DNA sequence: CTATTAAGCGGACAATTGTCCGCTTAGATT
DNA sequence: AATCTAAGCGGACAATTGTCCGCTTAATAG
C-alpha cells in the first residue's frame, strides 16, 4: 500500500487559492481581503480554504516563499563570493538586503507577525523560514566575527535573536507612519546603529 | 455654560468595568475573557463597554496604569538618588526593572502589543505611556552617556527606540515558550547583551 | 471494471469583535 | 420645580474568523 499523494483536485485548489489570494491582496490590499472573500472568489467553500491554510498569516507566509527563495539564493551566492570581505561588511550587506525585502513586502510580513486574530501561544513570526534563515546567517557571521576577533566577544546566538527582534515589520511601520521615514531612511538608521554598536565604527 | 463633566453614572460604570475586567482577567486569564463576557458580568451593554474602552487592548492599557505609576515613581526616585552613579549602571538598572515589570505583567503587555483583532495602521504599542516613558528615559540617559563620553557616540534617540523594540513582550514569550527561559534568565541575557554592545564591558 | 476508502469538499454554525441607533436620564439652566 | 439636551445606555446587528460534519470523489486494490 503506497503512500497516498495529495489528490489532483486538491493540488489544483491549492494553486487556485494562492493565485486568487495573491490577486485579491495586490488589488485590494492584504488587510481588506477576508478569508470568506478569498473562498468565494476562488469558488470554493470555507472549509476547503481553511484545510489548506489555517489563517491569513499562513497564506501570506506561503505567498512570501517565492520572493524569499530568490532572496536566499542571491544572498547565498553573495556570501559565497564575498567570503574574503570583512565580516562587518557582509553583516551589513545582509541587513541591508533584509530591510529591502521587508519594506517591499511590508504588508505580508506584518500580517504574519500580527495576524488579524492572535492568541498568546501563537508568536509564530520567529519560526517562519525567512526569520529562521535570517537568524541563522546572522549567528554564523557574528560567530565568525567573534572568532576572528573582528568584534569583541559576544553571545552570537542571543545577539542574532536580538537583531531579528529589532529589525521587524512593526518597527518599520511605526517609523513610516509616525516619523514619515522612507525605506532608505529606515535602512540608513538601522545600519548606522549596528555599525556603531557592533563594530564601533563611525 | 460650563463644561459638562463625566456623568456620575458613567464614572460609576467606568469603575465597575475596570473592577469586573480585572477580576475576570485574573481568574480566567486575559486571553480567555471576551468583551461580551465582561459586559455581561458587569451587568451592562456592549455599547456601554465599548464607549469606555474601544478594545481589550485599551482595557489592559488602563489596567496597567496602576502598576506603571508605581514603577515610574520608584524609578524616578531611584534616578534622583543615583544621579552620581555611572550612567551605565543607571541604564542597566532601568532595563532590569523594566524587564521585571514586563515579565510580571506579560499577558497584559502582550494583549496591548498584539491585540486579538489588529490592523496595519494600529501599531499602538510604542505610543502607550509606559513605552513612551521607557523610551524617553533611555534616550535621556544615553544622551548623558554620550555627552560625558562614557560610551562612544551614537544616535541616542534611535538607539532608545531600538532597545524598546528589542525588549518586548513577544520576544519574552518566544524565549519562555521555545527556550524555556525563566524571567531571570531573560533578564540576564538582555543585560549581558547591552552591557557588551553598548558599553563594551565584559 | 468494480469496490473500497480515506481524503477532500463546502456551507451551515458558533464565537468574537465592534457598530448603530432609538430610548433614557443626569444635571445645567431658568 | 420644570424643562431641555447632550451624554449615556444597551441590545440587536454586521462582519470576521475558524470549526464541524454529512456528502462526494479521486485513486488504489483486486
């Protein structure tokens, strides 16, 4: 008895949902589209929708995958060829690219981080693949910097976590809405900050 | 025509709501109590409840006021008498106390930061009095440290903001749930981190 | 080709949050 | 004391999210 694969109709629905949701999100904005509306537009039932994606946050996480895959590929490639550059430069490049991605996909990231409905035991943001990846790479580079004495000793893991919590979509939204920052200004401030606190550069 | 004060019955209801909500929150946990239930327990209508507090986050913000008032009084008093101590020590003391408060009132802070229902243009967390206060005091101390050359130059305002985003209830919840950290371990890690990145101490 | 069965389907339902609006009433005015 | 009016009241309603369960069907086994 072989393992039952996903049924063909189910796979088609999965694609249909992603396509429909993506279109609706782009047209009306992620916030304004309800799960009911997605199901209706796709011509399927609520149950079918929720069977695939248990929340809008789930859907957004999935829709981010494409951009994210490109991000990791390009970054891995960069890190490969830039291995000889100072760790400091590579770290700042990583942050720079991450901030670009975050600002570009701000609505998606925000819905993932602060879902419409959320309860205490669902702080899933730090466990989505993009964040895990960011943290892992940060930690690796930080550890390398510590080992090569390019920065003073620190707890690479905790520092990586702290950077992930510091560079987050809600902070960006706050800076954009309350301070009228542009994406570039946000990036500049964060990079400056970490240049100064991590590397003591000026 | 004099300014109309809040009607007596309204003021009584306000107290009644706070008292009822507080009791229900303590008994059943903030998460498990619905606004409907609060209204019903208090013997008032939904409309009356929402007229006072437009969301559970609002209610929690109000309920935090008491603890927070005590916090600021004690802190201001400390800062007054500790003005001669190194800024570094005062900064770490501030963070230490803030983390204690946050851990103690974690559920409240979390509901304020990540309300049950939330939309993009409502990242209110950074604007509640406790956070504004924390940020202001951080900024003042950081600036003092910079001016007296106790730390290397940095953007006091942005650094203060970054610390507020780094020391936040969701990060605590993550560390508690995924890493099984205790409140004391959380505090230790954060203080270590900032000791190292801000002050280069060991 | 037929039978079997588990995965899939979908809309009705429950639970929440938050709004609305006609009725009531506290309290200032005269 | 009588009047007036804006603030207050409260429950019905709308909008969402998320669950449930009897019916359907794709895919495998014989």
